[in-house]
C-alpha cells in the first residue's frame, strides 16, 4: 500500500444531462447537480475535486 500522507487526493464528481432537458449546453439540471455534489463533497471535508459532465 502506498503512503499517501503527503499526497493530495482528488475526487471525481460526475453529473449527467437528463434526456428531458434536451442536449443543448449545460442545463439547469447540470447546474443543480453540480451544486448538490459540491455541497455534499465539502460537507464530507473533500475540497480537491473535479467535475466530469456527460452531455
């Protein structure tokens, strides 16, 4: 097992466009998902994250 004491750990946050929103840009659905994911990550003490969005 690797020693991770001095390594920054990143977390992937994934949002997906609903077919109900159509496939045009970043919809309100994606914006809402990102806000929820960010809030939950920070509640859990996760501050190094990157969003991945499937449209």
